[in-house]
C-alpha cells in the first residue's frame, strides 16, 4: 500500500503500555501531527517509525515495505529532535554535511549539498559559522537542513518548536509547512500544541493515554470532535449536560435542542451537547430565537477588539459565546438573554 501504514502497533515498557493497538494510514507526501498531552505516547510512536524503538506488537510500513524490524540506519529517515542535538564543536556546514561524510560522499558533493540546503533554509553563506554563534531559530533551521541532507523518504520531528520563543514559533511553523509542501516529503511532527498542529497538518492524530482518539483534517477534528477529550483538547468548547430525547433532539433542563451530529458512542440516556463559542449567539429577550435557545443571565463580558466574549449562566451551566462587534447585541452584565445554538452547531457526545 502506498504511504505510511501503522497496523496494530503496541509498545510496552514492562508494566507500562506506552502505545496501545494503534492503526493509522497516511498518504505519501502528507504532513501529520501527533497531538496530545504529556505522556500519551506520541514520542514513543514517532520513535518506532524512526526505528529508535521496536514495537512490542504490530507492523510499520512505508510504500509497501515492512520497516518494523529494519534498523534505523537502513530506514532512510531524517529526524529533528526537541533539543536539535547539533554538534557544538562543528561548524554549520560540518553539521549539515555530517551524515553525507560518514556515508562516504566526496568533499565537493558534501559542499554542494550544504550550499543547496543553506539556500533552502534561507541562511546562505554561513557554512563556516560556529553553532554557538547561531540564534535559536537559526539552529532549528540548521537541524532541519541536517535531517534533510540525505534526501530522506520520511521526515520526523519531535516537538520541533518547543525550544523557540512564542513569536518565532509561529513564523517557523509556517516556514516548516511551506518547506514540507515544496519538498512533498511525508512528515510526522509530535506536538502538544493544538495551534501548531492546526497550522501545519494535513491530518491530526489526537492521542490520549496510549491510544488514538481521533484522526482527521484540522477542520474535521475542530468541527466534529468524536468525544469530550478531543473537544476539550482542541479549541474551546461548551459542554452542556443533556438527556437524549429522540432521533435528533436532546433536552437541556427541559428545553428541547435539535442537533446536527451525534457521535457513535453517545447512547440514549445522559449525553453532552457540545458547541463552539463562535457558533453560539446571544440575543436580547426582546429578540427571542424561534428555536434552539437557552435562557440565561450574562455574567461576564470581555471585549478583546476583534471579538467580544460573553459568558452566560444558563441555570447553573456556563455557556460562552464569541461574537464580532458588528453582531454583538449590546447586552449588559446581569441582563437576561437567550443563548442560541443553531442545530448545525450542536454535536452530541457521550457523557
Ligand atoms: P511528552 O510530551 O511528555 O514527551 P509523550 O506523549 O511523548 O509525552 P511518551 O514519551 O511516548 O509520551 O511516553 C509514553 C509513556 O511511556 C509514558 O508513561 C512514559 O513514562 C513511558 N515511557 C516512555 N519511554 C519509556 C522508557 N524508555 N521506559 C519506560 N517507560 C517509558
């Protein structure tokens, strides 16, 4: 099969199961982000793709070739580590050309490739500089160039932005994504930062406690999270306890609310009605919506320029709405309002 395939992969360290029965498939040339909280197993999964760890069970293959037991140096993989792991005693050029040199490439071949890679990462003419003279962002680009020196088939990055400050992080995310698209190289990035994953990925794999919760495009995962864990982890969401009523409605404290999507594991009894704040609208009582609205009282308003956040207490349940200044109904603190959640914005999840 074309692309990267992970089948029934489990990794145990003694009594600890770091990765449990993971099945994934990605097309060649895609950028994939493993996203999840600390300790969920994302680095272990990446290290198994790299060949730095061996799977306890299951297989990993690329373009139909079984890599499960192939040693790391025979995998044609480039990797960037969290710390960049550059050699401080070598120059920039020596770092980038290191893997070519140990594979016996000639000096001129190495020099040509180093020049090409330095142009690619927008740092031309600095091959002779010391690593210690480079900034954090420059070191990261050097680490990327070093990992790509041998034209790997798979490019792996473990928390590549974590050593950079916040401003630089965003521009490097865009730069890395552009480079990956230009090269068309199958890339896997480990991150615990949802914005980073949303910015860069074709597909996001949301992990928690050794397991994959959901895989999909950033928009799929944002719009239709499969469960409470994913809804909570990606973006901000309103999670309102509800009771399943019939085919396409639930009841929230006696108010009937129609929904657009229901996850497979949400059963009949108690469920959760999930909405994204930007799809929730606050109305003055004089402007009561015809359906799908909860009564409440405004208990907080935060105007942050581009948007206004309104928190409403709906019978003890707080619901957040984010509106543009243009749509804001000029409600005030303590005012009784209606909170409208259009059916298409309502997802029903398991409680
Ligand atoms: P982080 O974001 O903190 O790096 P992670 O999601 O990448 O976390 P892993 O590093 O893959 O998580 O670890 C998953 C689980 O496996 C953790 O419980 C961890 O303690 C355990 N683990 C990882 N490596 C080993 C090891 N070599 N020996 C024993 N347990 C390990």
